[in-house]
């Protein structure tokens, strides 16, 4: 044993010394031993070209940066991984789990890189850590006769939409509006989009899954059982295993749909209309998704600014039917036939994601995010309409920030018909709409503290108007202000501070599932689900 392993080490060292000129040290580094472990544990060979270390700064930085959307987490002061591995096969993912375990290395998993707090590529609580980036696992197979699709975790929602539309004009899938999201992270947190009022969340339309569990085994729905399968559809990423692929149930869409965007400024009665929208939008025909995007008219604080509210909609039907509904339910918006644009569902995907109307659909295959900057975001759910007085105070705070941004997303319809405990995503019946608050800036750390305190002030201001006990939040809009697992400790009390906001009482069931499938907490990050604390000698009692 001793002989063969030292032989192996010298072979590996030789291999490294000839293949990586920058690694001149004769003692093996963690990067070298980990690579050797991956190679030994993989059925398929591990090419060096998919293995990145800080020894090669340029390729390491570019792969780390490649899908990171929040530049706050690329700053030099932010902890960096010691290895980034981009697996080419499922076996590579399994080997990564086995080797991370063996070396006691903390593991982060990235699919599309849109995590608001970058827990998929930054660990603030443990060092060293490695990043497993699934960017190369993005195959998609669409089966129109069966109405299903298998898509690997590294695929973006835009790629999935594209591959469906390539085969059928009347099929689609209800998940994110933003097309560069990775389905690996996105669907684990729920996944809402323009068809949510008709068909629910992406997570509501998942039929099966392939996942690598904490012991390195590949599990599908049948092998994992219904409890774990439940937890994966809304319980948040990075807690239960590494999703390899989802099996999706396609939905039927009309051959043409209708979209519009109508903008009203304060001077045009935006406040009264917004007050009315809160009562009407969640009760509209399920086929109509009418959201509001709220921005300042200019980023210049000293200019004469106004607040612009853009009513941005997808209707799964024709313009005349839409005009009928709008005329009856929201006449004050003054929608006209000229505002309505008829198009295929796949074009509406591009429209809702904000691409110019001359963009070809192939842009969806590039998987590039249009939004990459410094930002901080938060979320709320609203259960009773915010009075006009509340809206006026909100406008005042808006004028204190250069680039304030909110999206108000209406619920109701299919969202309200799914029971609160059917999936871990609990924001269902009784929710009128969700608010996303976002502040972004380009000048790095210069005014960062001011921007961060502005959004926290806005959030405090909104407290009285939004859901309470708990004040709900969307796990896919991860917000570390809500609390964090601290290094080494995973206390239920600590985790409840954000867990109850994201999952309400489903949190306790998630904790139980976690204790069963990953009792030693291998899959962990700042806001992962903690395993239930086990009393020494007992079989596991829920404490705290
Ligand atoms: C610009 C922008 C627009 C957005 N628009 C929408 C929208 O329209 N609808 C919506 O619902 N949400 C939206 N979001 C939020 C989005 O759903 C989440 O950020 C989601 O987690 C992104 O998934 P990802 O794979 O791209 O991110 P990642 O950063 O790769 O991962 C997010 C989380 O999931 C974990 N994870 C990643 N891959 C896996 C895997 N294979 N297995 C297990 N865990 C994994 C990570 O560890 C991390 O915890 C938006 C976000 C941004 C930045
Ligand atoms: C570093 O990475 C770049 C880009 O991938 C590659 O061209 C170069 O050969 C690498 N350098 C070394 C020393 O491995
Ligand atoms: C990340 O990469 C993009 C694209 O190459 C570049 O524009 C940006 O400056 C990089 N950001 C950071 C913070 O390194
Ligand atoms: C901002 O607006 C003020 C008042 O209109 C103007 O004087 C100033 O030049 C503007 N600043 C910038 C950077 O545009
Ligand atoms: C500010 O703009 C509004 C309309 O955008 C206008 O009615 C108002 O007179 C302007 N005020 C000043 C001081 O320019
Ligand atoms: C595309 O957008 C441009 C500019 O916004 C507009 O003038 C044009 O009418 C649009 N074309 C179509 C087909 O909608
Ligand atoms: C779309 O139109 C704009 C200007 O109207 C142009 O700059 C851009 O190159 C066009 N894009 C494509 C993909 O044709």
C-alpha cells in the first residue's frame, strides 16, 4: 500500500512538473493532490483544461468571473476558491464529492452564477473552498410527443426555451423571465416567470431529477424518495446535493401571444394607478401577467426627476381579448391596440427579458447576462394593498438614490391554487404580489456603504406594509442581511431567522429531510438548511 501510493505520488508529481511549468514546487499542493484524487475516482479521465488554479491567474480569473453577476463579490478583498473545476461528465461530479469529503474541503456549486450573494462561488465562512462550475453540463433533450424535456443543470432557462421552441410553436415552460439564469440554481428556489399565474412555478412543473447525493451516488426521484424530491423543488440550492438534470413537464402555449409595456410618470397619476393595480393584478384572468417596473427617470440626484412606473405584460391570447379585459379591469392604464404587440411565445421570452426587438433568438444560446454590475437586492411579499400614503413615502426615499429599482410581480391564479406545503415555496394563497428591491452602481466601493444603507432604509420603511410573522422573502433573491450560518455551527435558532422567511413552516420539514440525507452537513453555505441537531445517544430530536 505504502509503496504503491508513493509510486503514484511520484508519477503524479512528474506529470505535473512537465505539464504545468508554473508549478515548480516539489512538495505537493492541495491543487495537485486534489487533481490526483479526481483522476483516480473518475471513470472518465479528467482533462487539465477543465481544472483551474490560482497558479494561472489569467485563466482562473476569467473562469471565476465568467458567470458571476454581482461584481461586489469579485472585489480583491473577497475570498477566492483554491480550485475551480468544470466537470465534463456526471462521473466528474461524483468524484468531486468524494474527493472534497476525503480532503475536508468546503465545496460550492455554481450553475448560472446569478446568486445575489454569490454563495455559489464565494465562501465567507470557510477557507479553503473549491468551486464546482457546471457550465459544461448543459445538454437538453426535448420530447414533444411526451410533452417533457430533460435538461442538465448548467443549461440556462433561455437555452431550454430555445430548444423547446425549435421543436414546437405551441409548447413552452414556465420559469424565469431572465434568460441567462442557470436551471441548476434557479429551479431549486422556485423559479417564477411570466406564465406563473397560468402554470405556477418552474418547481411546480418538475417531473424527475438526477442528483449527486452527499455520498457521491447518483439518485433519481425513485431512488431518493418523495421527501427529498419535495425538498429540491423550492428548498433552495446547495443544501441537499448537486442537481445534474431536471425532467420538466412542458406546458401548452398559444401560437401567438400578446405583450405590451405602458409607462406612467408621477405627473400622469402613477400613484393612484399603482394603488389600484395592487387590488386588480392578482385577480386578473390567469393568462394575463401584468407586472410593474418602478424606476427613477434619471440617475442624476440633482436633476428634476420623476418616478416612472412601467406596466409590462404577457397575455397568453390575442390583442382584442386583452383589450377587453384591460378596458374592464384597468381602464385607467388607457391601453390601446397600438400598444399591443402580437408575437410567438419564444419572441415574447426575448421581449420580457428586455432584448431589443431586432434581436435574433439565437442570443438565448449565448447564455450571457445583460445585468452584471455591483448590486444589492431584497424582497417582500404583500398581502394587503399598500395605501397611497405609504406609496408617497416610498417615492420620497426613491429620490435619495441614483439607480433605485423595484419590480412588483402579481400572484394569484395558479400560484394561489397550490397548497402552501405542497412544495417548500410557501408564498401562495393570500399573497397579492412580490416586491423585489434592487440598487445597483458602477463605481465599485466608492459609495458602496451609502447604497447599501439606502436599500436597508427602504426595507425598514416598508416593514409596516408587507407580510409579517414572518416577514416573507424569496429564497432565490438571497439576502444575507436576514442571517447566516456561522462557521462550524449550524444552529436551528440561527437558521430560523432566514429559514422561516423563505419557507415559513416548511422550514422544519426541510431541516428534517436534511438530517436524513446529509446528517454531517456536507452541502453547506451561508444560508443552507442545517441538519436537525441530534442529541448524543438519541435518534434525533428537534431542538430549539
Ligand atoms: C439579473 C437576475 C434576474 C433574475 N430573474 C429571475 C426571474 O425572472 N425569476 C426567478 O425566479 N428568479 C430570478 N432571479 C433569481 C434566480 O432565480 C436565482 O439567483 C437563482 O438561484 C439563479 O440560479 P443560478 O444557477 O443562475 O445561480 P448560482 O449562483 O449558480 O446558484 C444559486 C444557488 O443554487 C445553488 N446551486 C447552483 N447550482 C446547483 C446545482 N446544480 N445543484 C444544487 N445547487 C445548486 C448554489 O450553490 C447557490 O446556492 C434573477 C437573478 C438575477 C441576478
Ligand atoms: C494559463 O491559461 C491560459 C488560458 O487558458 C493558457 O493559454 C496558458 O497556457 C496557461 N498557462 C500555463 C502556464 O498553464
Ligand atoms: C469581469 O469580466 C468582464 C467581462 O470580461 C469585465 O468587463 C469585468 O471588468 C470583469 N469584472 C471584474 C470585477 O473583474
Ligand atoms: C445633474 O443635474 C443638474 C441640474 O439639472 C445639472 O446642473 C448637472 O450638470 C447634472 N449632472 C450631470 C452629471 O449630468
Ligand atoms: C420638473 O418636471 C416636471 C415634469 O417632468 C415639470 O412639470 C416641472 O415644472 C419641472 N420642475 C422644474 C423646477 O423644472
Ligand atoms: C422595434 O423597435 C423600434 C424602436 O423601439 C420601433 O420603432 C419599431 O416599430 C419596433 N418594431 C416592431 C416590429 O415592433
Ligand atoms: C438592432 O438595431 C440597433 C439600432 O436600431 C442596432 O444598433 C443593432 O445592431 C441591431 N441588432 C441586430 C441584432 O440587428
